[in-house]
């Protein structure tokens, strides 16, 4: 299982939110590039970059920081946050981003998602399944829907993407524990490959997630708060 460090961008800084709340942000670094290099040097197989401002505004807003990270590291990066049009996704992919993560548009514009998968292939597009009590949230997690997370997985799997990033919003940034049951259910659904996110706080969490069948886990707060050493986490997960 891959262990992927998260780099969440707000106003050009590297931050972490508590349960997706933009009013509860902690700044960990004013240099996303230095942060990216730190994780790469520790062995990160790839980087998970989220444009938090973009997720609120509906279009990428930290492109300068994303481009600077791309130029500084050799590790592939996957980018999400505010990618709600075919053009915005294509510009990121053309710039060298390895994968784009589509969340709100997967719910509201499935035709765009299908076209993107057709144009770029299933390996370059990840669907974000962001849920609070199993109900999907969109628009930077500010808008709740009545859509069940597993239903969204099944629905969007038919459109072409291979990977799905599942985040339990109530666990994200909370340093509690992941929603192991939901991750296992999704991983064993046969609908696609699952990347888990939200709540990782210990190496034991990494061990348990590796047993769910998830391909990867995104880790944020636990790394920034030094509760987990990235190199040790990669070793526990099986080498990435």
C-alpha cells in the first residue's frame, strides 16, 4: 500500500483543516515547495496536493504553488480542489500533473468526467468520494447531498475512472482513526481501486488500512504533527 503525504494549499501556505472547516485551519508551512521536498526526501512515492481555495471558489486558485511543487520534485503528484471543468483538468494534466482528482464535477457534471477519462485514460483521473455519515458532500465539503458514498462509487465507476479517493469528512484532520469499515466495504465492492483518507493518527492505523484492500492512504495531520514518521509508515505499509 502506498503512503501519500498531503499538501493542502490555502493562500499559498501549507495548512491542515479540522473536518474540512475552513475556519479551523492550522498553518504548518509557508513554503509548500520545502514541504514537498521534505516528503520526497523521506521516500514519498507520490504527493497529494489539494487546492483548498479552489475547492471553495470552484476553479484552481493556487496554480503558482502547484507549478512550483511540480518543478521542484521528481515524485508524481495528484491534484484536487476546484477542478470542475474539462479545460481546468486538461491544463493541469498538460502541465505534467500525474492525476487530477474530480469531486464536485463527478456529481454535478458526470458527462465531463466521462469525457476526461476518454481523453486522458482511466489512470489519470481519480474520483473523490467525500462523505459525512456516508452522505456525499461537494463544493469544498460545504454542500451536503443525499447521495450514498457507495452509490456514487458504483455510479461513477461506469464512466471510466479506475481510482477513487474516499474521505470520511468527520475523521479528516481529527487525528482519531480512519473509517476502516467503510474503506473495506468500498475496496471489496469490486467497483474500483480505493485510496483512503481521513483520520490516520498512528502506525497501527496504517497496518489496519493495509489489510482493508486499499491501494493507498493519504496522510496529513499525523505527519505534520510528528505522530507518524513517513519512512516508518511506508515500511509498515509494505514499502509503498
